[in-house]
C-alpha cells in the first residue's frame, strides 16, 4: 500500500513540475516577446534563475514559491536519503 501511495505521489509531483515549468517558460516568453527557444536551457539555470522571476510576478508570490520549492527540497532530500 505504501508503494502505491509513493508511486502516485511521484507521478503527481512529476506532472506538477512539468506543467509548472512549461507554464513558466510561456509566461516569460510572452512577457519579453521572445521566442520560446531562447529560454530552453539544460541545466539548473532555469530552475533557480527563471522560476523565481516568474513566481515573483504572480499574485501572492510567497505561496507560489513555497508550492514550487518545497517539493524540490523534498525530492532532493529523498534522493540524499537513498544515497544516490
């Protein structure tokens, strides 16, 4: 039963991150009137550079920042607990 809960939690977090990430790309692309290809990077620059900028533009940014970065911290913590 625990493995099913963790599996669904993993799927939910992956979906949440994906939707959040691409919405952020769309918001920044629309705001700066630049093509989306300008923002596609393959390292942590997007996670820690682009996302805070996007989240600060939303209403009540503190809530959105918590909703985004708490799961990131949880995933990082779980990875270090597993020893990977």
